[in-house]
C-alpha cells in the first residue's frame, strides 16, 4: 500500500507549539494550497489542508515560520476521530508530516552601519 502526500502552500496563521502530556512537541497547522486552474469567475481557489507536525519539525516550524510563510511538506494522510462535548463523533483527516522544508526567503534584517574602529599604533 502507498500513502504519500506532498504539499507546498502558505501557512494560514502563525504556528503554535504545544506539548503532549509526555512532553513531545506538536504543532497543528493549516496550509493554503492553490489549485492549478481558475473557477468560472476567473479566480484561483485554494484548498486548506490540516497538517500535524511532531518533534523537531514542529519546534523549527514554530520558531522560523509565520503566517504567509511558504513551506513544503511530505507525509502521510491519516484519519482520526473523537467524540466532542455533545457526544457527536467528529472525524478529522490530516497530513502527518514526515519532512518539512521552509521555502520562503528569510526576512532581511536591517543592518546597522558598520562601526569604525580606531587602532592606535604606538610609536
């Protein structure tokens, strides 16, 4: 069986790092992935894909990425379910990331003017 997903998209919000009760880092993100065609109104539509990142991938993504950052994810499609507070069963289909690549360029920091150093040479 094959279960492989590759996505490139933009983060819809700043990623937030959480920890499981065992202390494992996890982040749930949503990627906006544009479609390769336009609708009847000439607009480009997007799919919003739920993704789960674990451990270092979660930590690094939360540290270095923000809303609008372009990232690439490879992983597997997974479906889970739980009962909400009203007792209704909720199904969630998401991509569990195996690798994450940051594709946005790094923001350029404003560089201060180089400081002049004075060197005194004894005569």
